[in-house]
């Protein structure tokens, strides 16, 4: 059962990232942006205006921009994946016995105290990334860390699904 749930969770994550992947091959720096560009050379006999002869320019900055846009989309998606996996972990832990004493409430179960701490940890990880979003060279590192965190919390959530909630204790009047 765990294998089926684990496989389903991984398939869900992979399909989510497939939606941001481009359907066409990315243009590498130095490659032409269009398939064929033909420049007509003017002859000495026929005067030609410069606007009709000038070949189209390939702007290498646009090629870099496409890579930057893709990296930005992966980074943003990874932040949502990390936050979603952490939320799923909290949801599947709610009311169950918590083995981490920092997250456990006074009765030993996961509750409000654990949710507040998990939200604080998520904010501690994500807020600096948002503040440092102008540093393009760090977005790949951030995305890798977020995806790793999402994988770990997804695995914990799958584990939590197999843990039973404690039965309610009988109350005496």
C-alpha cells in the first residue's frame, strides 16, 4: 500500500513539474533564433534602401532571458511544492502521536503548536529566497533545496497516512 501511495505522490510531483517544461527544444546561446535568415546583398548597379537589406538580428540576451524565465518558473514552482508538501505533512499528522518533542503538544499529539512551528520553519526558508530573488545565480540552488525539502516532507506525509490516530480516551463523569 505504501508503495502505491509513494508512487502516486512521485507521479504527482513529476507531472506538476512537467507542466512548466517547454514543448520545444531550448535555443542555446550562439544559435540563431529563426530557422533561416537570408540577407540580400545589394549590387553596385541597383540602389537599395538599408531597411530592406538589413538582416534580422539575433539577440543573445533574449536567449539568456528564456533560460532565466525557465529557471524562475522552476524556482517559483519549487517554493509552492515545498509549502504544499509541508502543509500535507501537517495535515496528515494532525491529531496523531508526534514523535518529535518540539512539535508535540502537551498531550503528545501533533496540533496547533506543531503547525505554528512548521509554518515558522517554512517562512524561515522561503522569505529569504523571496528577498534574494534578484540574485539569479542562487535560484538554481534555492530550487534544488526546495525540491529536496518537498521530497522529504512528501515522504513523511506518506508515512503519516499509515499511522493511526489515537483512540479517544473514555471520559468519566
